[in-house]
C-alpha cells in the first residue's frame, strides 16, 4: 500500500529521513497520521517515533527545515516543531507499565515493537519507515491495515489489559468508531463492558474532551448507542442515562427519551456543526425524568420539563467540567424555550406571542428554530408534513414581525435611567413597574416600538401609579 504525501509533507519527511540517517537512528511515522493518510482524512499532526534520542532528532530536523528551535518536553523525552499549521511531534520508542489506580504509566526506553504494543488500537499501531534504505515499508504486527479495510476498531493486545491500563481508551474506541464510521469488534466491545467501571480513575476533563469529539461527529448517535451498550453513559453522564427506557401503565407507554434525544442530536448535526447547539439538543429533554407523570385521562405527561431542564443545566455543565460562561447560558436558554415554537404551531398564532418569542430568544432565534425542527421525530409522514408546514407559518410570521418591529436583540426605547431623570425619582419599584409596562405594551402591540409612543405611554402609566413630573 502506498501513501500519497503532498509536496510540503514530502519535503518535511525527507528532512526527517536525512537527519535520521545521519544520526543513524531508525525513524517511523506512526499512529493517527498514518491512519488518516491511508483513509484520506485531513490531518495536521505528524507523529514520528525513533529508536533512540527523539530530542536530538527533532533539533536536527528543525535546523534543516529552518523553523526555529523545537519545543522540548524533557520529562517525557519528546519534542515538537511547527511548520506553518503542521505540528511534527518526535518521541523515542518506549515501553509502558501501569499501576491499578492510575492511568499515568511508568515509561522506559523500548523497541519499536514495545512502542506498537502500547498503542490503543491496531489502526493506530501502524508504522511507516522513514529511513532511506526501508522508506515506505509498513510494520504492521497487529494487522491494522486489514482492520482499516474491514472498518473495525480492535485492541492490539488483550482488551482487558488495554482498557484497565488506560480506561480513557474506552472513550477513544467509541470516538473513533463514531468519527470513522467503523464498528467496534466484538471481543473489544466486551472488554469495554467488563472494564467500564475503570473510567472512574480518569479525570472529568479528559472524558468530556472525548465526549465532545463524539458529539461533533457527523452522526453522533452512533457513539451514544455504544456508550449506552457498554454501560459507560450511566457512569460519565447519569442524567442522560435517566432518559433511557420506557415505562408502562395500563398498557400505555411513552417513547424512549434517550433514543429520541440522540435522534434529535443527529437531526441538528445534519444542519449545524456548532458544538453548543448540539449540546442543546442533548439537554432539551433532560428534565423529563423528573417531571414524568401518568394520568388516566392524559396518559404520560412531562409538564414543565423545559423549565426543569433549564434549571438542571448549570449543575450538569459544572459536573462535566463544561464552560459555565455564555455557552452554558446559551444552552440553558434554548432548553427553556424549546417548547415555545412547538406550542405556537398548535394554536392560533398571535402577533404578541411571536413578539415575545423574538424578544426572549434574541440573536439565538434561528438556532432555537433549528433545534425545534430537529425535535420533530415522528415516523408518521402526515404528521411530519403538518408539523413542518406549521413551522413555516411561524417562520413567515416571525420574518414579517421582525421587519416591522425590529425585535431581535431588542432593547426597550425608554431606559430606567430616562424614567428616573424624567420624574426626578431614585431607583425604586415604581421605575421597574413603568419600564415593564412599556415593554409589555410594545410586545402586545398596544404601542409601536419607538421612543415617542413609549414616552407618551410612560407618562400615562406614571400618572396611574401616582407619579408626576416635577416642574
């Protein structure tokens, strides 16, 4: 099998070859770079392993390429150089051993075979020789080329040892299967199930990094099905696991909200690669287990799950070590509002209701509508057609009102400061009453969204509550 390199890549790799030969070091491309080149996937990270001093080799290569000094990590015996947007990492072949309570290995110098043995999966253990005499030779002790062709994820050695040594590899198996569209081989999958509990020794930050990569895949539901099947989801994201399953009373059941959620996630993924919109898809029904009730007259209900889910969002983000800044607030807002457009399709659509939705969603209204359309997962073609047609009516009405009232990112035309200055009053409850009344009047269409109408309304409202202009 041949790998096709760009001219730029070939120039870099020939520099490695020349320096390695001069220093009499065996050097190889290894890991994800080899895998991705074979699969014709874009990659910016070139990993080079050598039998010997990797730092010495990196220094020589940096000098030959005239890219400045390498960044050296003496503790790990590794070095990295940059060539434009490419990162070339150099590491000496090594052997690793683990203690049961830590995923940080004890590292010693080793052979190429030792280095390949420590790799997580066969498709990441491929080595490609860079020395002149053996240039282009594959060293493939675990038949990784065949696994690439068969599209399977398999550990190079006993999966129990692979996953017990470094439990994060279980998340990586799911991530690679999801990103590449591969299947996890049965023996490897059973190994994940047996060792799922070991994920407890991995830091939440590293788990969440892998989870986000799964979420950003083209079809993230693949990964979430594996996380459920292996028992990992209940350990790393118990609130999401609570969505799984169907309860029955008097022969009446509700839909499985776990599978519904990952279908919504896939639907969003087809139209947006925004990580936080995808998180909103994951979180949109997270409040359903806490609000699930059965009533004979209605069947299963989840009243208020939007508000409950929004309330759960900060704690879940904190537990998962996700950002607690505007990204969390964005997800919380979409979870809180995700039923609003749906409810508008089920009733006579009033201008007031549309104005309020535009006001509350602000600049996120388009993302909210994307999420709400993705939330339509009915298998009934007639229902689907009707729901989508109703959404188009809501969208058209929104466009019409937005053009007329300019409510997106709207700020009321009268500020609290202007109210205080007009009536010569300090900050008080009366200021809030007047300001809220102006906002409600505009949203209800009682007055137009301009300063003059708002000012006249302010004077009337102030008079109603006993405030007059001091002259």
